[in-house]
C-alpha cells in the first residue's frame, strides 16, 4: 500500500520517451510498451522530479485546477498502475 510519504522512482528496466507532451514507456524485461496521455506524462515528470508522493501532489496541485482529494486519488491510482506494470519502484518512508 502506498502513502503520501512513499518515494517513487522509475524501475531500472524502464526506458521513457517524451513525444511532444505524450509519452511512451518501454519495460525492457517484458518488451512491453505503455503509452501516457498528456496528464499521465505530466504526472510522470513530476513524480520523477520530486520522488515523494506528497511533494509531487503539492506541485501538481499548483498546476492543475482540481481539488486536492480528487488529485490525490488520481495520483495514487496512477502510481499503483505503474507499480502493477513494474514501471516504478517504491520505497516507504
């Protein structure tokens, strides 16, 4: 289970490519490609820049015109999806 203190980093087996606001992620071990839309790409950039979910949430809340709780829920769901696909690794704080 993730919390706002959880630290997130790209998995070592992942290659990320930004394509004009959208992105492609390649998981090298399985050879599977994943696509991110503009919002997912922005979430990825902020997560990888800040590491900790709480810091990423704060930065995203300044950018997006959305309530804090819906944004927190979306961010956690995003990270859980990435984790399920082995695209990130997490460390509990």
